[in-house]
């Protein structure tokens, strides 16, 4: 864990270097992914079944690679009622939040008499990658599939590595409106969604988190399909004054550290005594966390405590451009309104980032690795696209045509010029 003090002469340089540290994917990953994608494109289902044997040690066939409706129903029914109720509660809130994002179509006539506008339409098919292995993540299903369903996407195909499907994940798939579930993971799942493989038909966009292989595969298939983002390790910045309970802030920092040894948690506070109490609380809580090994590695290698005036915190947050930022202070709005670069902001002492992961309603799929400087979290807008509309009558065309001809000729595109000039009786 690193400590920084705003009063240190080299603070700006040292902190900027820390922010710019890269947690890179090993170079060999991309080589493996390239070969896996090529195999799936060439061999289709046969490659998926071979990778299931080689990588996941599971024997599948053309029928069992798909999770049946009966399996989904039985699995969802096996989910404890309290968890099902929580899933339903979260699903309703996530759906409501994203439905409010729906934009309106528009038509208008401008001063030249040209009718202009736009129309929004949903994607036809979306693939949702749901990780296996480290844990079951029903929230991943909800956050990725519900906005797609709210947008009107007709087919939502979920892929997840072979193995026991957790009842909570199946219950979430039912609640989210998932159309089909396939037992395939890793780069091969991304390739199957992008290009099709046997019974798995290609989609238009792939969303959802995964390991380094999944991320590298998404990078490679981008262009053949859309992707949500190239996700990096989780991040949180907590801006807190000394009036907080140190145990609360420690828990918030560890809520991201436990995701991955490469995750990053940063505390910004103006109270050095409080900072020491938080550090002590972190160590105490690490000793009781079942995820303590990963969380401890994250805190040790990528954590930081910054002692700085709270008035400076918006500028420091913008330098980090974090996935999540909490303002656990008396007047959070006065600081938050000055922040330009953050995936999501949590305002007040009773707004821990964890509620955003599950039930606040906003999406927990957010930009990482400073991508908040230029991108936003997953939303309904990721599952719709805008078509421009132009209508000209004869008078409107007459207004636009001369400038069209002049610009086309200036660019050396005579056919462009002719398509306008010919309607003016000049072609």
C-alpha cells in the first residue's frame, strides 16, 4: 500500500506515476486467443467441443452444450427464496432505471425546408458473457441482460463456462429475459458469439466481463461485432472526512480489493489520524474475509492512502478517472459536481459502492483503467442504434444542391457532384 501526502514536494509527480501504472495482460495471451478464434471460425462446433474437453475437462455434444429450458426452470426453482426475492427486487430497479434512458425519435423541418430527424432501433441479437470459476455472479446477468431487454433486443444469448450452473445465476437469467444459455466459456465463447458455431448463431454485440483471454478475444472480434468495453481490474476511490466510521470506509475499500489481486482501492482524506484508523480496520477485516488472500494482495500492491485537502479531491479523482468514487463527506454534492471523470459516483455516508453493484438500479458495468475519461458505463444506449433521416422536396433540394456540387468537385468526386447536378438539369 502506498502513502501520499499533498504537502510532499514531489506529490504531483509521484501520484501521477502511481495512477499511470499499468496492470498489463501477459503478451502470450493474445497468441493463444488468436489460435482459438481461428479454430472456432474454421471448425465451428467441433472446436467448441474439443476445447470443452481440453480446457474444462467436460464432455459435451451438440445437444448438451445448450442448457435446456427444463434445466433453467429447475435451477431457478432451487434458488433459495430470499435470493430469488433479492433478484426480483434488483431486476425491477435495474429495469426501471434503464427504461428511463429511452430516447425519443424526432423529425423537424429546418430553415431550408429540409426534413431531418433520427430514429432509434434495437439490436437484433446480443451475447452476454457470464464468468464462471471464481464465483457465481447473478448480478452480472442482471446488469448486462436487463438493459438489452429494456431496449427491445429480440435475442439475448448467454454463454458461461461448462460446470455446475449456480441456481442464483439461472434465476437471474429468467428474471432478466435471457433467451438461451450455452455451456461455453473463454475466448472460444467470444468467437462463437461473433462468428457463429454450430447451433450457436452469431450476435451483433457481445457484453459482459471475463478474464484476460475473454478480454483479448473481445478486442480481436471487434468490428465483426460490437463490444461493450475492454474491462480491466476493478477500482474504487473513497473520499472521506474524519467523521466517518473507519470500519465502514475500510469495508468499502475492500469491497473492490476482494475482486482481484490487481484491483485498486484508494482512500483520499484530509485527516491523517482517521487514515491510520482506516488502515488498521483494513488489516483487521482482512483477517476474517474468505476472500482475504486476493484482497490483501490488491491492497498491498495497488492500494493507496492520500492525505490531501478535501477541496483538492475532485482534481485528484479526475487524475485517476476511476470506475467508482464515493464521497463520504458532509456535503458530497459540492465536491461531486466538480468531478468530470468517473464511471459512477456514490454520494453520502450511506451510499457504499456495493449497493450500486446490486440494487441501486444504475449499471455496475463501468469503465476501468482511466477509460472514464472518454467512455461511460453500460446503459440502454449500448443496445440501440440511431438512424438518420433526410427528406428533401424540390425546393429544399434546390437550396442544398449547389453547395453539394461545389464540395464534391473540390474533393475530386465527380459522380457525387453529378448525382446532385443531374437533378438541377446540369448533368
